[in-house]
C-alpha cells in the first residue's frame, strides 16, 4: 500500500506574509542567517509580528550547510526561550537548521507542540514542505540527510517579495536545484501518480520561467512562478524521494563547498546518461532501462520531440547542458577556482563510498556500483 499526504498548509500570492500577523502564536523564535537578520528584509518579518502584538526573539547564528555545532547552539536558544512557534526565514540552510533545532530540542524537553512556519527566501530547496533536512558534520566532512515526518513544517509562506533581491548566480543554482528535484522525483523507484503530477508541473514552470528570473530579478511574475515550482518539486520528492544526483552532490558540497544546486546542475546530465544507459554512441535497442521511458516523457513535456527514445534522452541531456550554459553554471569541476586536480582525485573514492551510503541514492532508478560512481566523479573533473 502507498499513501500520499500534504502536512504543510501553504500560503502564497500577494501579501502572503500577512499570515504572520494572523497566526495564533504569541511567543515566536525567528531563526535566520546574519545577512537577513542585519538587513532590511527582516523588517518584512518583524513588522507583522509587532503589529499583531507577538513577542519574538531572533536567532541568527545560522551558516551555510547547517553544521552540527551551530544547531547545538540553536537548541540551547530554543530551550532557553521556550517559544510556542518557530518562524524559519532563509534558504535551505536556515530552514534545515530550524527543523533540526526543533527536533533535537523537543527530544530533550517536549514542553509543548511547537509548530514550524517556514518562509523561504530562495526558490530552490523546497525544504518548506519536505520531511527532509541535511546537516553537516564539519569534522567528518560529511553531510547527513535526516528524514522524518516530524521534520515537516506545519505552514509555509511563499512571498515573491523575499526573492526579488536574490543575485543571478544564486537564482541559477537554486533554480537548477528545483529542476533536479523534479526530475529525480519523476524517475525515482518510489514515484507515484501524485508525485509525478507535481514533478511534471514543476519542470514545466522551470522551463518557462527560470531564465526569465535569472535575467531580470525584478520580474515578479517569474519569481513567483519559480517560488511555486520549488514548492511543487519539494512536495514531489518528499513523496518519491530523490536519486544519485543528490547522493553525489552532497559529497561535493561537504568536501569542496560547491553550492548544492550548482553541484546538482553539473551532475544531472551525467546521471541521466548513466541511468538511461544512453550516450553519444548508443544505437536503437530492443529494450531500454525503464527510466528511459520516463526521461523521454520529460523531454516531450519540454517540447523536445525526437523520433526515437535514444534521441529523446539525448535531447533532454543537451537541453540541460544548454540551460547550464545560459545560467553560467560550469560544466566541469576544473572550471571552479580553488580546487586542485590532485586534491579532487584523492577524494573520489571516499566520495563514492559516501554517495553509495547516502539515503537519496537508495531510490535511484538504476542501482549504482562504486566503480560507476567513481567514473562519474572523474568525468566531472
């Protein structure tokens, strides 16, 4: 038996942040990063709280990749303040940190049911509606995906005003993260009709609006569409899970601090080629891996009509590569400054082992082996 449900109530559209004034909670812990806490954006959060007479404190000791030591500090802050709600404001790191802080704090002292209201300021992770969080053990240089229904936020607020100032490079990285979420959910071994419908719509929106949002950050319509696409893709992979692209990207982030969405974008064409078993030398076959049909359907949704399955998959791979080029996302690790070939290659085996053990890899449509993952990492250089 399978099941599908959406725990999170989603507020979106014009003036979505007004929900902060309407919510019934009186004592709020706002968790965000220093950039937001010290900038003008924080007033968009605090003004409706103040107008409605809510008490609040701001915890802003949040840094990228949600390191465990910072989460411990946040747990102490929550246990000292004892809020009756948490408002998480930021990108994936802030929301993931908030999920982990609440989870660990309530395991220590379940003084009340403390709802989480997630407000994303980037259009990428979908973390506002998922039961996933990624935390980073900086000492071991390993990222750990956490998965539990209790991590899911009770509410999400999607307001395009919060993403208008996102720089083009981050818009590109996070936008390709949305596409990767949707594609991996669509071909996951755990896909279902509900996750497929959500993923298809997310892919359709990204194809039309990502480049628009990248080229003009003030295109509010494109920004709002990408914000919704991120949420849809999050719902899709929360139901169906992900795949090898994420399993491998987590290691590139942990070892070399490559932004998560960028790592996904760079890996995605390689993983589609690997999963489908279709490459530049492929010819028509009597049978294909089951993922080929689903990749071909994605190509069709994108208007990449081809006369056979091989060309459909190749067209999809090339479309992603062209999208990366337009978004100025590097195709190779060697194009990223500060990483030496010797350092990178010396960590390939370790990264391959970690990618195999990553929970996202478990639902990849093709079961990978260590040598294949190592080859993909090497080819990525």
